[in-house]
C-alpha cells in the first residue's frame, strides 16, 4: 500500500483492492468528462454469495472522497435515486482504503 495523496490515488488503490478480491469494478475515467449520468459514483460493482443455501447478489456503488471531501448535489441526488426502490443499489461514500476493506469484510469478502 502506498500513501494516498489525492482522490485519484484513493480510487486507484480501492480498484486494485477489489481486483485482488476477484471483483471486477466498473470505473469512470477521471482525466476526461464522463458520458455516465451526472453524479454517478466512481466505482460500480456487484457481488454474489451463497449463505445458508440461498444465493444473493448485491449491486454496490462507491463514491471515493479524499480526506473530508463532500458529495456534490448531483452525487447526493444520484445516491438517493440509486438506493430508492425499484432500484436496489447499496451506495456508500468511501474515504480510505481501510474503510473499503471493512466494507468488504462486512460482505464476507
């Protein structure tokens, strides 16, 4: 692990962590304007697991914020839309690699 100096570094480390766990994230480029919907979180992925014989899938969206960065109004609105039925995304703001590790542990990954 190297020192996180920017939001871009944080995002790169989290993407590397997910890939180490075998999770293939969808990541928007940070160096150009995106064609995604305004406010779409930085990292999108889904996980699948079996618990007590039943299979579940969970779509997850993580917005990476360095230090005490705040969500923009567009990001806040998108998070509400993505997590409100009939949509079923789990949307989180991640501020450190340790926080990402903890979230993955809670998913038993």
